């Protein structure tokens, strides 16, 4: 078994995952910022060991992997854990290795999602693809020739912060017009709120308080044929599709996997994205790249992805031994 850990700002979810991608045990504990990281990780390690024991005596833990938004796989650290009172560049892999006595890796959540799709999901059997996570922001993990592309600092593939519209929407990173300000769950809400007054007032979405509208409301409205909601999906698909076409020219993938909360909209998002990507693609790539939605259970995708990252490491070690 490998322990996949999804370390979030308010709760930490973890599960024991075998090489086939089956999660045989699962648990959640609060990520309490006040108890200090030493106490937290000791508690986490104990809980993982209890979970392992619950599966019987003949199950061994081979490794663990921690997925976190600011996880650095190069250093095994979690950098800038902004909502936790933990030190910067906390050496999480070292701390957990000494407690669990198995190898521990740290991976950022976008890369974990890509590896999860490669080992257990929509990208099984593919060696050149990238996986775009459309949640609160936009993350991207890239696999080239079967290997995760990391770059010099492990931050390759930050597609969420390439410029989609010059001088466009203000982004949390301090720049303007970044892709994630348009193509994400929060981006589509901004699109609706920026609509012309007339159009907005004719939409069912105007019945919600402006601060309460979510991507789910927009999805439900679009399914009922609401014209503003449908337009918002078309616009989101346009911005995303055009940017994907540019990315195809850099990476030449055979597949793009879309995952994350916004993909629960299904064809409402997928169809315009495919349409605009194909319109924008250079001729040499036409018909060579497919876009698919993730088939994984989104609640546990992050755990499976973290575990997949460790399985990939264990596979490469055993291959080297052979
Ligand atoms: Zn940005």
C-alpha cells in the first residue's frame, strides 16, 4: 500500500491505495493550524498506521506522498503554507519519513492530478499529455515521454498564469489577464457578473445575491437554457480552447485531460472548449489531439494522485533494479 495524503488548509484527507488505484481505506482529520506542525504530523502518522492495521497483518506500507498546493517535489517541502502557522519550506518528507520509516514524497496538487490520470484515470496508456485542473484557480501538470515535466524549480506548466487577455482581469498573483481569472470556477462567476445590465437582469442568475453566485448555479441555469449562463460557458470555452491550442504548439500532446470542480458541467464546458481549440489549432496538429474529462471521483482524486506519484517512483526504482 501507499498512503496518499491531500493536505488542505482546513482538513487533511488520506487513503491507502494499491498499485491498481483502489483505495482500500480512507480517513479525514482536521488540519489544525494552532497545534503546531510536530504534533500534527505525529498525529497524522499514527492515524495512517491505525488505518494500515485495520486492513490486517499482511499489508505493508511501501511509501507515502503528500499533495499540497505549494508542495515542492524537488525539495520535499511545503513552501509558504499561508493559512497555517508553520515555518516556510517545512521539510515535510523528512518529518514523515522519520515517523513512518518509509520513503515520503511531496508533490504539488496539479502534478499529482496529472500522474493520477496517467496511472489510474483517463490518460492510462498515454505518454504525452497534460492535465488541466479547473477549480478555484487553474492548475496544470504536464507529462512528456511518460515523465512528469518539472522544470528547474519544479514549477513548469503554470498555465493558470499565462496571459489570456492582455490588460485583462486582475489576478491574485498581481498580474493582469491571467488564464485562471477566466477559465476556472471563480472565473466563470466573474464572467457572469461582468455581463451587460440588461442581459443580467433577464437571467435567472440575477435572483441570487451577487456575492453568492457559484459555478454550480451557472451550470444549473445553463442546463435550463438560460442565455447568460450559456454565453458564459461559451466564453469560458473560447478563452480556454484558444489557450490550449497555443499550448499544443509547445508540447505536441496526444491528449488533454480536464479535471476539477468546473468540469462537473460536462459538455457545457467540453463542447465549446473543443470547438475553439480546433478553430485555433495550427493545421499540423488538427485531428491529433483529444480532449477528455477526468473519470475519477473528484472527491478522492487528490489522494489517488498523490499516491500515484509515489507508485511512479517505486516503479522506476524497481525497473532500475531489474
Ligand atoms: Zn496570475
